[in-house]
C-alpha cells in the first residue's frame, strides 16, 4: 500500500481551496510535521529549514509566507477538511 510521500517538495504557498486537493493529500506528512513542531514550540525558522526546505536567512519573506500558509492549511485540513480524521467521522 502506497501512502503519501514522506518529504515532498512544497509550493511557495499552500492551497486555499474550500475542499481537499491532491496537494493536500500529497503533503499529509508535511502538515503533521508542522503541527507537531508548533505544538512543541519550535522556532518557525528551523521548521521552515527542516520541513519546508527553505532558507529563512536567504529568503525570509518566502520562507515565512510558506510556513504560515502551510501551517494554516494543516490546521484547516485537520479541523475542516477531515483529511487526517477520515471522511466518516462526525
């Protein structure tokens, strides 16, 4: 059984669609890692570097925008999109 990629490349900005996208399904692991890092109080710069593979020192605006949009999408996916809870949950 094939699951989502463990460490896929990320876009500069996460989707903002009102429904789950193929991008969301491919980035489940990325979203989980972002949520875990936030829960642990990790520095966003380190998370951008390790999880998103972006250098916040060289491209601070791009890295912060990617971090913020992907973290927001991760929260939406788990709270509204049901990607991580399954479509059968209520």
